[in-house]
C-alpha cells in the first residue's frame, strides 16, 4: 500500500498546475474506494434494449466488479438485479445472455423471478418450517434503471439523480452522437478482452489525440486508413478541404465539458469540411459514419456545438462512443481492465454496408484491433511504472493547453475550441477527485463542478 491516507483526493489531482498523483492508478485502497464511490454510485451502461427485447431476455453486465443481470420482466419492465443468491451468494445466472423464465441458483436451488422476487425455496415447509419471509430475500435490485434512446443504464444508488439529469447536456450529446446515426441494432456478440492497465488510463486515452502519430505510426503505414492516392486529383483536393489524410491527428480540436465528469474530446468538423465530406461520399467509406450530420433531425438534436463535434465522448465514468461502437472500460483491480466492445449497424443499411462497418470495427479496436494493440502496450507499461516506489514520488503531467483558451458557451454547452490539448482528461480527473471526496450523492450534488462558464481559463 503506497498511500496511508485516503484523501482528500483533490490534493492528488491538481487542476491549477495540471498534475496528477500516480498513486491514483496503483493504490489498492483507492481502487476499493473507487468501486464504492464511483461505480456503485454512478449510472453504469448495461446493454442496448434490442438485446433484451422480450420478457425473460437477459444480458449479464457489470457494475464495477459486480455481476448484474439486465433483464425484462413479465410486465415488460427493465430490471437490473445483482447476480448473487441471497442464501450463500452464488451466481444465479451463468450464461452471458439468453432467455429465462426464472433464475435458479445451482447451489441449493433458491429460485428468483424475472423481477428478482424469491419464488422458490427447496425445503420451505420441512426445513424452514414456513418461517422464511420470502418477500425479504429477493435478489438485490438496482436503485434506478432507465433507458436513453434505447441504451439501458442502471445505478445501485437510489439517491442518484435521474438518468437525463445525470447525463446533462454533454452526456446526452455524447449518446446522441451515436443514437442519431439511425435506427440501430447490435451486431451479435460483445468483444471482451483483458488489458494489464488501470481503467482510468484506458479512459484517459480515448480523449488523447496527441498519441496517434507516434503510437499508431505502424498501423497508419499498413494502409488501413483511407488510401487517398487512389482518388482522382480533384477528389484529392476535396479530401484536403475535408481535413482527411496527412497522417496523425487533426489540429482543429474541440473539448466539450459537462457536469459530473462527462466530456467529449477530439476533432472539430467545420461546415466547410462537412460539405466537402458529403461531396466525397462513398468514395471514402469511413466518411459514411458522419453522414448523419447532414440530417435535419440530427442537426436539431445535436445543436450548433454538437453538429461540429467529432471527438470521442466519455459518459463518466467509463463509457466511450466511437463510430458505430460503444466501449466499456471495466475495472478489474488497480492493474487490470476488461475492455468490452458493442458494435451497432443501422437496421436499414444494406448487408454489404453492415459487413463493411463490422470489418472496420474489428480491425481498429477489440482484441484484434490494430489500434487497441498499440494502445494496450502503452497502458500496460504505464500501469507497471505507477507501482514504482520511486516513480510514485513524481506526478504525471496534464498541462497541455492549460489556461490557454477561454471557455465558450453556446446553447448551454461549454466547450473549448483549440489545438490538441488535455482539457478533457484533466476535467475527468477533476471529477474523479470530486466523486472520491463525496461521501454521498447529496454531497456530490452539492460539491461537484458544474460545466465551466464563458471566459473561464482552465
Ligand atoms: Fe443459492 Fe444456496 S447459495 S440456494
Ligand atoms: Fe490509440
């Protein structure tokens, strides 16, 4: 254990100087407190409604390290139940997904209904003498369950604000950047793999547009990015205007910052670029991912800030949207993270286009993804070094862009238009410290940073 005291965590994330104490990635006690104060309290993404369409459909998900069953009961209501029998704690559901009439514990046979009620106890009459109050021994239920545009979330804490309020402007925008891509269906199977890194490094990286030109240099050389030289001269000119190619990350960046730690970081797509991309259309397949931005409905939902925002959203604490995919960074101890990938396709897309989307998804992220293999190596090495006795005396640096560009606010959304920066990362760590310092939702509601204000220099 490197750290004797647990907080105040604000001292470990110095937002004035832009430094973060390495102990937050290594200390076992801090990790345990994260499970309690972040994961057991936050709204966690469970699954897509299309995965649990009918009564009895279930999908096994996680809240922190705890297994939960997301299901639909006989009345058609969404339920999220702790996957632990109330008798000796055994898992009552072992399959990752499927359809069930009830959940039978394989240890002694207690049986639970789809709404978590204890409905069957072997020996109820002879061994328990009908004295067991079954109404008190149902599966533990989530404090709140809700769906945002088909994406199901749950919180174990009944004191949490409702989902829409929790998401706020920025969380909703993040979800809308995927939801507005059409009527989506999940491609069968969720890709899962384990990386030897702290979960926060995997979250931090999703905002990181500083690393691609170095970390992913070999991936880019392999030609998996759009092959511009195959285009006509005229289209190559158009591609330049569209901001495609050139290698590395685009310089025109936008950080969108919201309450409770939700943030979006990455490229900004101007109208000129969007128009050029629309003209190129099918000639560069990946551009189809952004076509929804031309739809009046998407423009209305995303608003003036959202329509130009092409970066990566993170719904605090650990849900990332990119392209047609969702990724969870699930904590598995201070030095392990389980990465999950859900891939969607628009229902109305042709079979050929669906294949192209899935092929692209598999080649970029997930266990076989070119980029994730590069990233995972770096996160693994960073995590190893965080445990060093000497290394732990030296904080990490998050000073890129610090205090340089004033915050803008449009339609209630706070953002910073600038060059490549580390604003979303530092914003996430600031929120992390606030969540960790708060002893209850009441305290967190009172003490968390709201979105920054116009002119703020952060
Ligand atoms: Fe489930 Fe005993 S542990 S019935
Ligand atoms: Fe990367």
